[in-house]
C-alpha cells in the first residue's frame, strides 16, 4: 500500500542550524498493516509522517501509495487518499461548525463538489449511527458546535471523520498525547476498532512504549533519522518494554539511556 524508497530530508541545509531529519529511509507497508512507530525526540518519527502526508517535500527518494507515485503531489492533492489525526485535538475539526456539518465535510472528501450543501436525512441517520459507536453521547448533540466539545470528544470525532471515507492510509501523529490517560485509552480502543473493521493500513506515531507494543501488527523504532528496528508478528507480540529499552541502548551505541521520560509514561 505504501512504499518509500531512499527518502531523505534535511532542514535548513547549508546553515548553522542544518539538521538531517531523515537519512535514506526505505520502508514498505503492506495492505492492512497497522504499524506503530516509536522513538525519542528528534528521531524523525513525525517528520516521516509529515513527509508521507505532503507537509514536507523529500530531498531525494520516492513515495508510492497504492501504485501511484505521489512524491511530487502537494499536501492538498494527497488529502483524498489519507485520513489523519493530529496530536492537537483542535486541529482536526472546524470549531465553529456543528458536529453533523464536520461529518458532512469528511463524508464528501475526495468527491465532486456542487452547489448543494444540505445534509440529507439518510446522511444524518448514518452520522447518528456512527456517533453512537463512540459511546460519548454525541449522537444526541449533532447540531452542537464542535468548539463546545472536550478535547477527548473532539479527538474521537476527528478519528471518526478520518475513517468515514475509507482512506488508503490512516496517519496518527501521537493522537492521544494531549489527552488524560482514561480518555487516551478510549480513543486508542476506538482506533483499534476502526482499523480492524475497515482493514485500514495505519501508521501510528507514539511515545508510549506500552501502546507501541500493544497495538498493531508491526513496530518500527527510529533513532537519529534511521529505522533501527522493524519487528512484526509473534516476535512483536512477545516484546516487553525492557526489550525496547535494550534495543535503544544498543542502537545508540551508548551506555546512557537515550529514552526520554515521556516514552516511559504509562
């Protein structure tokens, strides 16, 4: 579903602040892969995700999505193929619009637009049914402004919007980092439900080692712009947090623990 070949990215090249964020990354995601991506601050996780999304252009290499070369496609051109949930719950929705209006926009993603904007009764019923699955009571507040919702409710709504039209690839950029533990757990459960239900190819960046191990069928570890560990199947299922810590230490070539405190949070 996704193939990256020899992708590199350098910020501020030729200046005193030059930083090589990604260094010759090659990666293939198969259809239906749920990949969790772990790494310390500055490892290149979010840069890689943003490169796939089209936020950044790669300096070299190619990006192929479901057989289509999207390397030169701008961010808005890739949007019809991708579902995305951001770290900030405020970024994935339009605060001044109603819940059902936000869902209608997501439902029309990639479709031909006309002058007609109204939401049909069938669409409204479908939206209500989808919202009920979130178990947050939002199905009874469909005309409420999204700006009145809590961060957790908005993130759950964003997740629903990102998967309403089955995307070729779902991008999750630390999408529970800004939530309290209970709400984060709920959003992750919803994530797993949507991914399994629609067999979505998913790329989830996280700082939480336990979540990286628990969710998905494949785990990738990044360090200093490189992929240093790629594990799947039974080997991933049997991983423990200490195994990942040991991998970090080995990959860093240092006895000092390169893992940030955020990654150890439960």
